[in-house]
C-alpha cells in the first residue's frame, strides 16, 4: 500500500484518501510520497489523452486505497480540457498552455482532480462538508468552479475586499448554489488566518466537517505532474531532446509538480523558477540561507508569496543546497520588466502573456545563448491574459480576445456577502 509521509515527522503517515482529505499532515508538515513508483515510459505513448496518461501515472500513488478503483473515472472528470504545447520559435521555444479550463488558469487541473476525488470518498460523518478557501485570486475561482453543484459539499470562498481585480472578483462571486463568496474586510493574510482559526475552533468542528483545498494538498499537486509528463514526451518525440521548463512560481506547487514529473521519469532537463519581485527563493538558492518575508504586491499577483509553502517539499527531496541547485535555478522579475516583456513579445511574436507568464518569457529573454542550447525550452503559461486584461490591454494597445469559458463566467450575476474579519462574523454566515 502506498503511503505518504510528513516532511516534518517520518512517523506521520497516511494513505491516498486520508492525505487528500487532510491536506496538511498533523503537526503542520506536507505529505510526500514514501517512494517513487517506477513509471515505464514505454507504457506512456506520446499523444495519449491527458486523462489516460493521468490515470496511469496517478494510480500507483493510490495503490491499496479505495479510490484506486475509480482513478480512470476521476481522471476523465478532471482532465476534460487540453494542455497544448504551442511552438513559439520553431522547435526551440514552445509554450505549454495551461489555461484552457473553466477558470482559465492551471489551478483548474488540481481543483478538478481534488473535487472528483473528494466526491467519491465515503463520508465518515453526517455533518455537512464545508470547504474553506482563502484566496487572493485564481485559487478561489478554480475551487468554486470545480465543486459547483457537487452534492453534499459546500464551498466558502474568502477574499480580501477591494484587493482583487474586477475580473477576478467576478470569478469568485458568480457561482451561487453551494458556493458562498465572502468579501472580508481585511487583507489576504486576514482571510488565511480566519480559515486557520475556523479549523481550530471546537464549535465549528462539532457542527461541520471542514476541509481545505489549498495548494499544499497532494490532490492538487499530483495531477499537475501529468501535463509536464505529456508535454515533455511530446517534445522529446518531436525533437529527440528532453525539454527544459520555465515555471512562473509563487507557492511552488506547479514547479514542485514539474520536479516530481522528472523524478517519475519524464524526459525533463532543467527547471527554472520565474518569480516576481518576491525574491525569497532566488535569494535562498543564491545565498543558501532561507529568509522568508512578508509578500510585496506585484502585477503577477497570484505569485505574491513571501514564504512559499512547497519549498518544504523541494528541500525534503534535496536537503543539500548544492544538490538542490543542480536540480533547480530561480530568477526574480520586477514589474517594470513584466510590462516591458508583455509589450516586446507582443510586438515580436504577436504573443499575449498574462503578467505571470511574462515572468517566464523574461527569464528566457535574459538567458545567454550558451544556456539556450540546453533547450528546447518551454514557457509555462499559467493563466489566460484575459483574466488580467486591466493590466495587459494598455500595454499591447488592443483588446485581449476572451475565451468562451471566461465569457460565460463574466455574464453570470455576481453575489457576495461582506463580513468583518472575525470568527464571530464567519461563524454567523456559515450558520446561514
Ligand atoms: C497560482 C498561480 C501561479 C503560482 O503557482 P504556484 O504553484 O503557487 O507556484 C502562477 N501563475 C498563476 C496564473 C497562478 O494562478
């Protein structure tokens, strides 16, 4: 039976279902696979559907768990949209587009997998299951979309009032039914603190079964390894070489998934982390000392993280910093460079980047030619630019075409409840 082990305590173990429903391990650690199943790449033909590839990759992690039997079905439900690799500059530079899901960011993959898995778990209690999610932007929308109208589950989205873009707010508030959207008078940190407080509150625990769907959950990470596997196999088949990936990074969930795919045998060369002005990780790799700090606000807001949670997983894999440096490198890109890159690549390639994707494009543009030879390179496009049209349109001087999925969300009526950032206020809306 496959077990997952806490990064903080080797005695803290859980099977697949328990790791997914808990999120965080008791004691605050993150779950890591106890071993890495050998995936035979012969069994993984390039060009297979994502859902088929996903089921083959993930089922060994669920070995001995009741969910293993429904893995094919879970993956069909989660991977019902594509992650195309689009050439940008011949065979040398491509874009992995992760924004074709219902809320147009890569978080749809993880959120949909988690929803499909949790929806098939037998419930231990008769208390209603509430998923609390604090969000500064993309996560809340993806989680709400994934669980929308799922029977027996309610989603409560907490976002900082007045601190998300109009486009983002629409995506957090357009659901209704089993999704409750709360505009909290406070900061994102206040929203996160409230969620933590609710989990610790004995009264809440007695009345509801609470769960979280944040990015440290294994159920969001594992499915993200799938598109790296698929993309690297496709590029290897086409060019004969193992591609290198540049991943726009905040909490390092997406980058960790890329490293996991490589660990599982995907033909992946270098992995470069592109951060915004929040330089905790680039500084750590450079100086070898981890100095976490409060986040600073940037244009690439979904990456405004001063203390990236999944760094703990990467350090657990490569405890020696010298070793870690051979597996990863990182750069920091400030807002001025993000703006300039969106303009420049629109002019040069006709490409339109969201501010997050632009950090990856800028990291590539800064590389010296010798380093580029280590490619083929893949820019990971984490969100559709239409989600950030307020930023992007003035830079490129034309409207960003809106994909149909977002158009549908924009047309839905938005509703939210405004609350103070206190436990009493949260409890009173949870009671309905
Ligand atoms: C969440 C997000 C990121 C950062 O991903 P992590 O897994 O937290 O590193 C990057 N870009 C977009 C558009 C996001 O929504």
